[in-house]
């Protein structure tokens, strides 16, 4: 798929999810291949009831992530946070409470329907220290050295230009800033045809990086102290219904897939002092 085709497919998927939530339906995943919700168990039970108790129900319903970066990333009063691919706004609103009135949280999304839903959720929640921006994660509309923490929830894997995304995240972070995202990661080799089908299940349109590739790309962008921690490991049984609908024998591919697709918490830091090369 060309970059533009991938971008349009992602916009269509999340736009449809936002429309469903706005209409009072479950977000689903916007998948056409099956009536089976393609993101379960990936996007279910990610947030404790106590965390979301004060949030608008639409913010919770519209969550299509694969983790809970706000629970795993330490946030402090007064910090500035950027959520890449903020969707219905759940992670933005949760972060806003943790950085307090002296802090600020930006949510960045390219989908008009999701932005409208997120802003509506912000108004319902009565949260003031939040701003939702329209834009692409490959071209963040913020100045360099302007945020303390970059978070994201199962969105970077959807980009066709991950080097650009990671480079942009590095650019907008202040020296010493933290990169703390949930994402889908592949651990080990998987045959390409099988990988494509599993990725369809994981995110409808996905491009999960292999763990070592993720580390390499973060390092190439300039990050240090890189850590990748598995938070959920997916089994063939998790995807059995979806695979059956695609005419794939789950038991036959199990040895090549089992335990290789996972949700992970990816941490890294921008160095406090950037090395300079004398001209």
C-alpha cells in the first residue's frame, strides 16, 4: 500500500468508529471482513473503572488502543504532554488530570470526526488544560522542544513512515523529555502472508514493527534509554474467530504465530544534552 492509501484507510476506519460512537453504538473497528469485533481482546479492559469513572462515556467507548500509556508513564504537575493519534480523547483527558491546572495536554488527530468527538468529550468533562489539534503524526504542528512527554496508544504502528513519526516526536520533546507509548510489536520472524492476516486482526490496517527494528529506529531518531515491555501477548485463540472468517486454519499457523504479536509499552528519552559535531 502506498503511504497515501494507508493514510486514507486509517482515516476511514477511525472516522467510521467516531460516527458509530456519536450515534450511540459500539466503536468496533470499522472492519468490513467480519462482524466479529476485530480489536477484541486488544482494546478491552485497558482502563480501571476508577480511572474512567469521571470521564464521558463516549471517550471510553471510542477507545481503540492496545494499552494504557497514562497508567505506565509517570506524569507530573505542570508538564506538557502530547498524545499522538488522540482519537476520542480518553488518554488526553486522563493525562490532563495528572498534569493539573498548571500543565497542558495536546491531542493530535487527523480525523475530523474523532476531533469533533474529542472536543465534545472535553466540554462534557469540563477540562480546560487541553487542546485538540488537527494534523498528522508525521508532521506534528508544534514547535521543537515544546513538550515534556509524548504518549500514544496503538497509533504509531498504523503509520507508513515510522522514521518520520519518531523523528517528529524527538523534535518536539524538550531535552530530557520522555517518549512513552503503547503499541503493537512483533517479536521474531513471521511469514509475510500470515503476518498480514494477523495484522488485519490486530488493527484492521496495521504495520507493527519487529521489536529490534523499533529499537533501531528509536536510536536512529536520537533517543536513548530505550525499553520495550510486553503488556499483552496474543495467542492464536484470541484471533481464532477472525481467522476462521478469513478461511484460515488457526491451528495450522499456530506454531508460526503463537506469542509473537504483543502489545507493548515503549519507553525512551531524549538526551538532556544533544551532542554537537563541530563544523
